[in-house]
C-alpha cells in the first residue's frame, strides 16, 4: 500500500498533467479551485482520472468541502 | 398526459399516473456506467406502497411533515410518492448543506419524519446538536450491515404488508416546504401548495409536452425546485421516464446521453458551458477539411432554423453532433443562474435548442421560459401561461424590479409573516431581480436589487448565511455583502461576495487577521467563498435590536469607496 505522501505526489502529478501546468507549480496545500482556476465540474473531471489511476471509486459527495490536494489525497488513501 | 385540472393533489395525480402507464418505464437509476435500478410505473408503485403502509403505521398522516435529504436516486422519488400518498408535507432539503445546517432546517421545518442517505446521516449523528433532533422517525438508506444508526430504521426494511390507505388532500393544502435560503440567518421556508405545483406543471407541459417514450436525464438535485418539477412531477404525470445519474462527472453525463437516448435534460449554466467547451475542443481538433465542412453545415442549419427549430433537419444536417447526444435529444433547459447568450446560440446553431428560463422557488419554479417562437438568446423568454409579470418603477430604459403573479406563487414563508408580507405584496411576488419586458413580451434580466449572488452552479448565496463562518474574527464588527449590491452593476455574471471589516479602535487589518480570514474562507464550500475584503473605520449603523442596517451601511460604503478598494483574498 502506498503512503499518504506518495498518494499526494501522484495526485499532484495527475492534476498537473490533466490541467497542463508544470508539476512544480503545485503544492499539497494549494487550493486547487484557486490555483488551477477551475470550477467544481472540472474538479470532478480530475477525480474521474484519479479514480482510473488508483482503481478506486470515490462518490461525488466525497469531494464536497475538499479544496486542497492533501485532503483529496487523504480521502483517496482511505480507499486504497 | 394526465389532465391535471382533474386532480386535487400531487399524490392523487401521481397515483393516477402509476395506474395509467403500468408497463412504461418511469425511472432508471444509473451510477457511472452501471445501472442500479429500473422501474416501470407498476414496479414503482409496488416499491412505494409497502413504504407508505409502514409510514402510515408509524403515524405519518395528513399534514405530517417529512423531510428527505438524499442525492439524486430512485429512493428519493419512491419516498416522496409514499409521503404524498399518506397526505404528508414534503420537506426536500439540500444534501449539500453541512450536517449542522441540516439539523437547523429540520428543526425549523418541524419535520417529524426523515428519509436520509447513510453517509449524510452519519455526519448528522456526529454533530454536537444531534441530541436536539426532534424528528420522530428516521429512515436511512443504503446503510452497511452492522452500522450504528443511532436508533434510526433501515429504509430497505421499513415496509408493511397491509394495504395503505390513500389520503386525499385539497389543492390549497401544503405540498412542500422548500428552503430558498436561511441556513445562517433567517430560514426562508417556502410553503408551496398542491395547486402551485399542479398549475406549474400544466403551464410547463403546455409548452413542452412530455409523453411515454420521452427520457429525461436528471442530474440536478431533486431537492431543487427545478428538478423536482421537471425531473419528477412533469415526466411522471406525462408517462415519461426519468433517468437519474448519481454523478455529475462530465464523462458519465456524455455516456448517459447515448446509452439512454435522452430526450430532454435540465442543466445549470456551468454544466452547459462545460458541454460547450468540450464540443468546441472536439471541433477544433478535427482535420481542417472536416472542420470546414462542419462549419458550413452549422451555418446552413443556423440559416434554415432562424425562425423555428427544425429538429429533423438539424439531425440530418449535423448527424454526428446529434449522434454524440444519443440522437434523440430535443432540447436542453437551463435555469438557476445567468447563461451567456453566446452559449445558448452555440447550441441553437447545432440544432439543440436551449429553453432558457427564469424563476425562483417562491414562484413554484418557473416564471418565464423561452418558447423558441422564435429562439432568443438574449432573454429569459416570455411568462408561462397563466403567469403575470410586471416591472415595478421602471427607469428611463424600462428597467425595474420584476414582480410576478399567478397560481404557482407560494402562499407564505412558514412562521414568518413579516418576510412574507415584504415578499408578496397585493398578490405580487417581489423577486428582487431587475429586468425589462421588451416589445415582444420577452423578459430580459439586468441585475439584482437584493443582497445576494447566484453562482454559475445555480446556487443562491445569501451573505447572512455565510457570516457564521467568520464569527469570532478579531475585529470590532464585520458584514458580508454581494459586491453588486454595494456597487450596482447591470450584469448577472461573475457575481462575488465581499466582507467589510471594521477593526477595533486604533488597530489596522493585520496580516494575521487576513490569514485567519483566508483560512476560514477556505473552509467554506468553494462556491460560498468571499472574494475579497474591504476595510471600514466607522461604526456600522444598527437597529434598536442591534442588527446591522445593511442597506444603510451599503449606502455609506458606496459613497466612500468604489470596487477598486476591495482587496482580493
């Protein structure tokens, strides 16, 4: 099982790839809505990609109230 | 479709529908690529009646208030029908509220019964105020085996074999209490009668008749007035089918169109815009020659459908585009917030008309909607049949507050005669929105008179409701405003909230304070966040009961500052 740190790193990498921004511009505590200039629907799109990558399912409601990469990684970690 | 003039209540109309089309599919529940459930009208009835029987056994009777807190799914509609069957008053609560907010509205609504999804119930049980919950009977759906439900019942097991007795209601009896705002301040529970809903349904289906074979894709929350009407009552009373999708992921929405051959769908502007963005990208990725051909076909379609939509022609001309939407799509409906005319035009040119509408919960959902006679991207359409709309105190350009009157307007805000009297004046609903009616009877909107914003997700955000998130800030006082309320602007897009901070005497707005403010802001749901702050050095004007006189404070701020004084967070 991967650690929270490596899950967070993977999430950051996937987000950078998905939204075509340099990985080094993203940090675990960044507010992804603000940093990437995305809306909740675009965040859900990223979530789909994350699900495919980790081979898990995260219901939409799991993302409610989550706005930084670290917390998102924590939610994923719980399902790994 | 049913002749709804013959029915006195939603329960009666729905019961007639279930008997009229027993073998038609009425409801499909899908999640991602899976199909969780599928019901014919007969099967829906068979699922609902044992629940209704158990509810009656537990004391749900005429006028009993019963709340539902659930995401979009089949059990929502089954539970709602069972509640109406027993003569209950439905209280649909927004599942996106925090658990503390749900408790607050449950208390305010005096709901005696509650149907709730397990993950939401678990959150409610963990709140400090859970012990104060006065709801008598709680049904929890989809709870894992062995889960501690805190004394609640499992929805799936809450059934009784005895034949339930249908409880008739009159048209003037309350059908639903729907909260349009007020989680942080003064709850606004709109009381809507059976007549409000039946008349709204009559008016909407006169413009857009549904029928057996129509498949409506429901992704907006069913607790929302739009989906409750267009994604439940409307299709069911016409023998049509509702497809619930339990995710908002764009990828699965696209798949649902083709898998279920969707006919209609209602969206909020954000989702429509997202679909537009995706299509534009796909068009841009086409090889140059194919892109040229597509553009020529779109131009031809635009020219040939200028006066009226022509679905058959558009489908023939733009086969691939329509194929991507399943080939059966007739129209989208959009509402809940401002939609860019360019987005509406984009879809119309593809032969997918978007019925752009305007309304509010207080009006029983829709006030105006486009009828495509002809299509207009710059308006929110004409008043629904039976709805009167007028502009109060119009200025030189004809712009003033929009007021509406008709059989669909709510009767009151529960337990708040003062706010009801301010909102419904001589039978006219004061919407707080600014608009103009043009020479062809179309309503155009220009901004708001009231202190609130609507996000592109269709969420109405009232400043008072989010102020609790900032309580305890190290300032003398603070107040949240809609920026366009402080500085009126004739636009409905990009609305933002700002917080006005009045520091203690002799103190400045420190970095620590801003950090604290930003931290609290970040804990709010993204669409509820404030975008900036404004420093203010004078005492806020207060009422005798020490409440902020918001209108007066706004006037003072407007006189002293313009928008450029707001510091972004």
